[in-house]
């Protein structure tokens, strides 16, 4: 189970602390001339500020009807229009090539296998304009964080427990109320390999959303790629 519908009812609280990425994705969107597409749009946390800042067409794709419902309600409350499509990012196909495809908050890690990601990257490559961009972020696995968090109950931001399944490079999140979600982490070379097989070029790898250089100590991969 990579994403449980029951998670949707707690997603606002779960994601409330995550604001640092918005300016980064908005700045890429402001440089893009054409359709903007968010993979795994969730509740529209990033897509709504992007639509507000750019006035451009923003398409949001998500496999969860409950999350799309939240995005619809939040967009209406913010007075912006999002084109929200229920679908799996592995099946991405756009009527018009995109100027920017982006996937915030580590959502590509909900894809369980390398083959799932390869397929998604190939779909992204086929869906971009020649001068388009693909941007995403994901955590870098850190054994020290895993050792500290594994099996330990945490009260914030929503009461939950995290368990690491190292053999499957997987983290399982279980909220106290029963909702579950899993993430499969990937290494830098796996991400670079995905670009390679999809025929995409690395434009930048940052270590954070302020454009910090990526170093051996970075905990987050922030990627920008081009066809
Ligand atoms: C961590 S949330 C990210 C939401 C949003 N991008 C954000 O930044 O807040 C993960 C989202 O990924 C969606 N998701 C998981 N697997 C998916 C898939 N294969 N295709 C499309 N959406 C997927 C879930 O439904 C959920 O809304």
C-alpha cells in the first residue's frame, strides 16, 4: 500500500510544516511558458500558489479521489482554477506538451519499484516541450535518522509510527488512526540512471530548496532536468 485513502483526512495537518519547497517550485513555474503539470498533486498545497503566481494553466494529476476532492475545495476557496485529473503518474499522457512537470514532497517515492519510476520518467520525457523542465525532490536515506526514528511513536505533526524495511528500501508510515503510507527511497545514482534511460539531462542537483549545493551531507535531493 503506497498511499491509503484514509491518509487524506489528516493530510492538511501532516503537510502543514512543509512550506520551504513552495517558493522553489513557484520560481521554476514563473520561468516556464506553457502548461504546468504537477504529478501527485495531493491537496493542491503547491499547485494553488503556482496558479496564483503564474496565472498559467495548471494540471494536477493524482490517483486519490479523496486528495483530489481536497484540492478542488482548496482551489475554489483560493479563487483559482486547477485542472484536476484522477490518474496514475505511471500512465502520464498529456494532450499538449508541458513546459514544466514537477513532483514535490517526495511523491515519486510512492512508486514501489525502479521499473515504475523508469516508466514515469519515460512518460515525463515524452510529455515535455523541447525546452521544458522536470523537477522533483526526494530524501536521501540517512541511517542515523532511520536508527533514531524506527519504531518510535511520534506525536507530531499527527500521531504516528515509522518503520524502516531496509531490505526493500522502504519506510512505512502508520498513523495512530490506522491510515498507512509507504515510501521507497532511492540513491543519487538511481535517480541519475532514471534520467539516463529516459533520455533526460541533468540541469541541476541542489541540496535544498534555496539552491544550496548538493554535498555528501545533504539530506534532500532537489533535481531539475531537461529533455
Ligand atoms: C505526499 S503527497 C504529495 C502531495 C503534493 N504533491 C504535495 O506536495 O503536498 C503524495 C500524493 O501522491 C499520490 N500518489 C501516490 N501514488 C501515486 C501514483 N502512482 N500516481 C499518482 N498519484 C499518486 C497520493 O494520492 C498523494 O496525494
